[in-house]
């Protein structure tokens, strides 16, 4: 199950089990009613603070990957080697992805 489906399911269960409206659930969970609505409908594109809060409340953290942009080591390495062009970004991306494939084959 994907994160959107899992979170939607948890929110729907929470509403039903506690016999709450979206407004009441939003107050209890500390998010907006519109966030509850969007999550129920799986209609969110980015994980803002309110969605992140729901993910933690419902113990779905295991779906989350670390944000690579927050890694100073990774960003520093990219800054050192990237020339700023789209072509070079694509080449670096391809090289990084090939390392993942290489790691998979060496583990077997």
C-alpha cells in the first residue's frame, strides 16, 4: 500500500471510530479541515507540515524516505561536481542511478 492510501485509510478509520466530522477531527488532530479532506480524497501532492503531522500521528513514518536536499554531505558533493547545466544534471543522475543498480548486483 502506498502512503497516500495508507494515510487516507487511517484518517477515515479515525473519523468513523470516533464518530467525528472533519472539522472535529481537524481540531483534535491539530490540522485544518481542508487537510483532512485532501488526505481522505488522496488529493495532495506535497507533504506539507500538516500532512507530515498526520503521518506521525498515525505511525506511518516508515513510508518516508529522508529528503536528500537536507543532506549537507550529498549537496556539497553535488555542488563540487555539477557544472550547472541540464545536460550535466542528467548525466550525474544517470551515474547515480547506475550505482544503485551496481549495488543491487553485487549484493546477489
